């Protein structure tokens, strides 16, 4: 496992909810990352662990290999890859996202 992969693995396992995104929770740098943050907030996750992939190219490329998923943002819950913003939206609409995040259903 490369250094980037080890760092990503450590990050994913360090918090219950981790979002790899473009920008920060306060200043998302793309619409998809912004949507992902909004969905987490709607589920009561006010301070998810976030990783700004724009600050580290090793992480930016490495996360795509780590998850075998080509796009960012990427959500991990309790060390498990959940998906990107489209999957998060789909899961939110059917109540699954709230369930895995331990939030009350809307």
C-alpha cells in the first residue's frame, strides 16, 4: 500500500463520518461537494470529518483508487464507502442515509 493509500486508510478509519470533498464544509469548491455537505447537515451531522482533496494531489488521486470510484465527493461511514453525492441524494430520499448516520427519518 502506498503512502497515500495508508494515509487515506487512516483518515477513513479515524472518524465515523468522513467526506472527501473539493473545498471545505464552510466553502465547498464544487456543487456536488456542497450538496453532500447539505445532505449530511439535513441528517444532523453538523461537523463531519472532511478532507479537501484540492490541497493534496496524492489524496485526490489516491481516494479514487482506494474506493475504486472515479468521482469526488466520497462519503465514508464507519470505515465503509457509501458513495458520491448522487448516491447520497438517492439514499436520503429513501431514508437509508438517515439510517446509516443514525439520524431520525424526515
